[in-house]
């Protein structure tokens, strides 16, 4: 009988628990649990916050959760605490009854089978003021319906725009997926085609004759090269400023092999980001992997194990389920959106995977189906939630809705509280901090001003 990874981990817990029980009263030492504390996400209007923890060593635990205090900067289980349900060494915690506008200290804890308690890192946070966040203002900058037409403003036509990128001049680049082209929208709203013929295919060469197959994630490097996650062709493509398209990694075949250039394989690469280290990071969606691609085209797997699941852990011990968007912060942490798991996952530079926001646990923050995210210079997060909202998680980890309504579709512009989207996917910020959204089912590029 084949066992899933989650089942194997649970069996390990049972075995270790039995061993732990056997050493009670003896001189044998049982290691205390080692933990990482999740980020804290705060509701601005209520006395609620969400966090959790990850147990990073395989020890039997009898109690786990987070402990928190307003006065003790290193809270213990003698302070306020939650008791949570472990989901294969990780768990979510919901803090309730907090005081508004108050500083708290929180950290994960777990107690092992012989009564030793281990603690995670301390996270300091301040609750909201009780007032809702400020909505943005939404407008349509390009597109009005399904088609393929280069024009200005709403006279231009797109067919399922997915992901976006921006350059220093404020131009927006669009993966026009069903047209299989890369488009450019200037700050004046003029739309042109950068590369692709408008038909599905796989051909390198001059931009006007090159072909893509459902292009997805986009990123632009410091010298102006555009890198495309070519989902349907299972490759990463490169478009030079001179308009030459080549295959940077992958060979068109579906697979999960690491390697260099065309010896590596992907299956449905969706999102792509570039870190301060110059490396590219790719959500290999159908493989449920996070891959790293060096500037020399060397591909390695940094997190995930191809099992479609929701498991936090280190490197290949973690599991994802159809990861899509990806962003890298200034410290080198990666953040990945997963619509299937209703989660945003965090991957540290040491490839420790935790939950940043949302998740499948009952105690988790309820996200819809997060699609993509971007992080600004001040460490604010902007997220497209496929249920129709544009979300912001501030540098202080307060979550608000900038625009849109849950499970309500439409094309309404105006104040964010009444504006409507239909399947928002890609999101990007221009140099002025304006937010642009690929409104997938509306075939529009929308702008949100905070």
C-alpha cells in the first residue's frame, strides 16, 4: 500500500510519541521542540489576528500553539496562549479578544512528550485602530472586450491577460495569454505588441515571428531583458531589448528535471520573479515546485516535492498545490500564492516554508483564491484575490481591501468600495506606486490609485 507523505509524517509522530512515552521517568533526554513563528496578519477593525507555527524537528508533542503578551517581550505558556491542531508539524492560530491599538509579543510554542517546551522566534505586532482601511480608486487604462487589437485605451483588445511587469519608464507589459503575445501599454494607454504572432506555437527568433503558447509570468531584469514563463511550452523565454526571442531554460517537454538550459524541464511554469541576487524564481505549477534559475540558466528545485498538498517544512519536505504568483522581498524571502490552498506561503533564504497568510486550517485567515502578489519598497504587499478583490497587507501586517467585492463580478470603475473585477490575476506597481491589475475575464488592464 502506498502512503502519502502526510501519512508517513503522521506515522513518524506516532512512533516518536511512543518512544517519548517510554523514556518518561528515565534518564534518557528527549529534545525540546524547535519552532518557527509565522508572520502575524492583523484585522484593522476587530480585535483579531492570525499567526501560527512550524515544528522543525521530529519530536512528539502533546501541546502546541502560540503564546502572547502585552508586557512580556518573551512570552511563555504562563502568559495568554492558544491550543491548536497540528497539520503535519505546522498549525494556524487565531488570536481573539485583543486590545485595539496595542503592542503584543507572540511566539510559537510546543511541549514534548516529557513536558519540555520549546519556543519559536518572537514576533512583535500592533493591533489596528478599529477603523477600516482606505479604499483606492479604480479606472480602466486599456481593453474593453475579448479580441486582438493594438490601439489606445479601451479601443485596444486583449484575450485573457494574465501577468504583468513594468519598467522604469512606467510602461506595463502584459502576457496576453489566449492571443499568445506579449503586449506593452504606455503610460498614455497606447497598446502595442512586443513579441508573438497572435497564434499558438513555439518558435524563437525575431520578436515579430516568434511564437508563445499561453505566456504567463513576466519579469524584466536590470538591462531591459524580458523573461517569460511560457506555460504551454514548459519553458522560460527571453526577449532582448533588441527584439530577439530565445529559450532561456527548458526544452518544450513536460518534466521536472533540474539541469542547465535545455536539459532542464518544467511543467506549466506560471510565475517568475527576480531576486536581489540576480537569480530567477519560478512557480512550476503542474509540478507543485519552486525552481531557481541562475543567470547562466542553471535550474534547481528549492522547495516542494511534486505532491499536491499543503505541508510546511524545509525545502523538498514542503508541499504546494498549484502555486502561481511569486515575489521576492529585499531580504531574499520568497512569497508564493496558491489559489487551491487559499494561501500565501513564505520561503526563507534557507528554504524554510511557512504560511504567510491564509491556508486550509480552520484557524487561518480566510483568503479567497490568491493569484499573484507584489511587494513595494516599503514592504507592503499587494495581492489579487481571484474572488474579486485587490488586497493590501501593510508593512505592519494589517490586511485591508483596496478594491472589489467578494464573489461579485463586473466592470465598474470608481471608488474601490463599489468597483468590480472579474477574475483579477496579475498585479504590478509602477515607479509612482500606482497598482495595475490584469482583469482576466474582463479582458482589461485596470489601475488602482491608493
